[in-house]
C-alpha cells in the first residue's frame, strides 16, 4: 500500500496520465499535428512557469511576467526589424527580461516592498513602457527563418519542446544542485532564519527574479516567433496561468516548496485540458471554470496532506 | 475527582505520541506534569483542552465522560490552557486578545470595546503585569505575550487550568506573579495542571506530580515524597546523580574584545573580552540587555558607539553575514523563528551556513554535503530518521543541536548561545553543555546567555551580570545564585557611605 502522503504527491502525475489516457479516446487527439500543437501552446506558459517556480519557492511572487514577456518579445523583434541577426535578437529578448526581473528583485529586497505589490506595479509599468516603445503598434518586419523557434522541428519534435527540456533541466539543476537553489528554499521557508544563517538574502532573491525574467524574455521570443510579430499587447493574463501551473504542481505560495517536475506536470495538465476541451467542443468559458476548480482542488488536497503530516 | 484520564492514546499517522496517558487531578490541587520533550505532555494536555481528539482511552471530567471537538467546547466545560507557544492574534491589542472569541456584545452584535478594555486593564492591574490593554500584541516581547496568554486563561471562570511551561520566558518578578496566580486559583478551588522543565520551580508550588515518559505515565505521587534526583530518574529512566560539571582550562588568546558598546536606551558602555577556551556566562533579568548585546555582536543591530574587535581586527558588522564571516555564531533564543527553516530537511539546515565550502562554482558537492551531514548527526547525536527528515519533526533538544551543528560546520570560533536550554529536556541539556565544553576545548570562545542560574554556575568559567543595559559586575564561575541575583537586581551598596 502506498502511504497517503506519497499518494497525494503523485496525484498531479496520476491526473496527467489519466487525462492523457482519457483523451486518447477523443478523435484527432493522438494525431501528431495535434500533440505538436499542444506542446507548442504549452511551451510558452511552461517556460514562464519554470521561472515562477523559483520565485515562488523563494517565498515571492511575480505578477509582472505577462508584461515582461511582451517587453522581451517586442524589443527582441524590434532588434530583428533593425537588422540584427536572430541569435542576437533572442539574446536581446532574454536580456530585457532579465533586466525587468532584476528591477523586480531589486525593489523587493532593497526597498523592502512585498513582492506582490512590487510586481503588481511593474505589471502595469512594464506593459506601459512596452506600449510607449512600440507607440502602440506591433513589429512585423521579422525574417521568415525566425519561425523556426516557435514552429520548427528538430529530430521530429517541435523546437520549443527541446527548448523547454533545456530550460527544465537548467532550472532543475539550479534548484537542486546549486547554492542559489538551496538558498531559495531556505529564504522561502524562513527568511529570518536564512538571514540569521548569514546568507546574502537580498542578492540571491534578486538573482531568482532576474532568472525568472530571463526565462520569461525567452518565452516572449517564442511567442513572437509563433505569431511572427512583436506584439506589445502579448501575454496578458499569462502570469495567472504560470502561477496556476506552479501551484497545481505542488508549489506553495508560502514559499519553500515546489519542483520543476511538478510545475511541468501542472502546465501540461492545463494544456491538455484546454486542448481536450477544444476537441470536444467545450466552450472556452467553461474551460476557465474548470481550470479554476482544478487550482482550488489541487491546493486543498495539498493542504490536507500537510495537515495530516504535521 | 475533577479530571481523570485513563489509558489515553493518540497517534499521528504511524507515530504514537501518547500510548498510556493517566492522570488524576482533584479540585484545589496544583498538579505538576513532567517529562522530557516528546514524552507526550503537550499532546495529553491538548486533548484535554479540545485541540486534539484522543484515539483511545477515556477522559472523565467531574466523573462524566468527555471529549471535545474544539477548544470552544473545552472552554465551555471550564477548561482553559496557557500555551507555550503564543497563540495570539498579533495585530490585535492585548485587551482584544484576552477576550478573543468571547467578546461582550451589545445590541446588533457590536462589541462593547471600552468595557472590554476596562475589564482587561482591571485584570492586568490585579496581577501587576507590565501591560496595557490597548498595546498591540506584536509589539510585545515573548514574555509579554506569555502574560497575555495567562490573562486570557484566567479571564474566564475556568475550573481547570493548564499551564504549559508558563515561566520559561518570564523574569523573576513575573514568575512570582504567575506563582501567586496559581496559588489564588488553587484557593478558589480550581484544579491546575502545570507543565514544567524547571525543577527549581517545583517545591514551592506543587501538590502532586505525574511523570510521563515515551508517551506513558510512569509515576504519580505527592510531590513531597520525591527527591529531585528521583524525579529526574523517572523522567530520563537512568541515573543522573551528578549534575553537569566541567573542568575549566586556562584561557588562550583573546578572540573577542568589546569596548564601550552603547546603544541608545538599551545598552550603555559595555566592555568585556572572550578568550579561546573560555565559557563566559551572561546573567541578568529580562530586559537587562543580554539578547540586545548578542544582536549587536551578530550584526543584526548596530551600536551607536563603541567597537568590537575579533582577534585584533575591527569588526564592522552591518548584517549577520559580516559577523558570520568573521567567525561569530549565534544560537538564538527563538530557534523556531530565527534558528531553523523547520519545513526543510535536517541536512539542509545543518549545512545552510557552510554551502560555500561545499560547492564549486556555485554547484553543490553532494558527496561532501552528505558526509558533513552524517558527521554532525553522529557527532552531536542528533536523533533523526536521517538528513532528509524535516527539522520540524524533531524534538526541541535535537533542533537545538542542528542549530549548533550548522555553526560547527561553518567553522565558527565565537559562539553566542542565547538561552541554549530553553524548552529542551534534561538529557538534551547535558548534551548541549557537553558540546559547549568541547567547543571550548577545541579553542572556541563561548558566551552563554542564560536565565537558569544553576546552569550558569555549573557551566561557565566566569559570569558577567547585566543590569539595565550595563555590566553590573563579573563573578567567578563557582559563585552562588544569591551573588548573581544581588548584582542583577540591586544597586551595589557603597561601603564608604
């Protein structure tokens, strides 16, 4: 018999597998083109959610990722429109994201403002700045080869899936095998004890936000590649989906808990849900209700598990 | 019989917290409940107070079977509990907390605030507590919060009161007030159950004593019939005939030199030195500035004037990080809040301050980490299922050992122990003292802040006594409690006048 704590932890995986098996009976689901499109659609949220996982583990939250995605994607696209090579443009998107994340981290730690408030502010500010840079208009002058990032394949699999895999491995490595990751858990679990232990709390917290921003900038470039435009209005509401993925995957908004694998599972649960509903003709309005219910269910199961464990 | 517990059982998952809890409390009786941490005292009392439900056995209240689904039901049955950890609403005032959940309400359910505050102030005045009803609880010291808990328990007309280590954070005079309260409750016919680790408190207070060990009642008798040594023996199940004693060695080089440290309104002109191989005690009443001094030495607060030198080098600590780098370690008074990330594994906590030494280019060296974890778990005899276990699951004494090990792994040389034995059982206390002794032998300097005078006398080589932010005097280690207390509490008489 599997102990109940273990069972609860496996619940997201079980849900994902169950959903997948159930969807196999839905016509067209198993088509390679459909599965590839699930992967492509989920990848953007997934990569953002990886960064969000780190932030949430360290006890914070980043509500501004949707706006960071737009700024990174837009400025990266603009770089291409100005004639920069594609790799430089992608690096630009990532760097812009990292800078935005750094700003979030800096204000959270140096001005000692709650991360919810800081990023609520930058959610608006970053979006506004992007619209100012863009003068409200998207960039279309993007080289056609750039679509390879969002729509291309490497070894029969979507490019984004490889990118996601690389990001997942990177974040997993950071969280489980580096000082930064260990400190993130400690700061999220008990910031005061971390400070008393002599950890440079501000530095590492800022680093976590910057990494989240960088990943979000990359997600912004993928989004731009999928749309083949640099949209200053891209990514609205994505922050909630990214947070939802982390929470469904076992991350705790109180900090100190979360994992890459959990977040990936959480994001794919949401992705499959959206895809399955589309195939079954369930209205997108209902999809929102279902996802909302799943978030609440996932968290309440988790709380139940913890209460039993103590 | 007011309260009778028969073969009470409580399990948490696979863990048996209580397997054979027996207790009989009469009206007008002060019943002491003793036992090492993890013996099941708190669990048993939480069942009585309606915070947990028993899985087996019987609870009889005034001869009738009782079982409470929540604290409210227990409270209606006349049971009140003063908790060891503060269970107050920090953003509310003292008065609001005292009457939380039983506010007097007038028409339309509106709370009669001014009357409530008046009653709270009356209660506070009756017991001479240094509180006011309109103070916010989050501004209070741990001792202040404890007093609010006590007010809360005695505000209702309870017939059975449970005190869970009520005086562990209180000063001498506050402790006396608590004893007076207990005495008064007894005279009014209430039953009092009193959990304590402090053997010194026993004699003046208790009528009957029950000892728990490993979740079972092992002994119950009138207090007068037991010697202190017998009690300890029941608690730990082994002989502890000689209390701790250490052989001091001659001090080595000067490691820490504090000169004229002043912090407005808190500390004034503090100067002393700590040498390698020394254990120096720091005594004083609550509010004398002992914890505040530690905070400055550890870089949490900054001094207004004065300087700190470590091995001859000036230390300018703006954060604990600077102090830690200079080799200073703080084992804080409040280990749950500032010493440990309790939700994280034991091993992670152990190595939290020494990750840099265990990593290359920011990458953790798993083998080295696990070797360090194993080394300190066995060296300090930390009782745990393994380094992956969450620190929250360990007893207070074992948690304290994790905090100490964290600094040992870091290679600290100056150790500030702030109330190192608070809330830990007798056996673990001895082990903490042994660790302190071995630290000193290996050339570290130890500053031991403690309110437990017998412990200071047994462990420290010399004792500094603080009074109202100043060092009132220094005493040799083999001094008496009376000597320390007279320095801590009274101005020195000038022999010339």
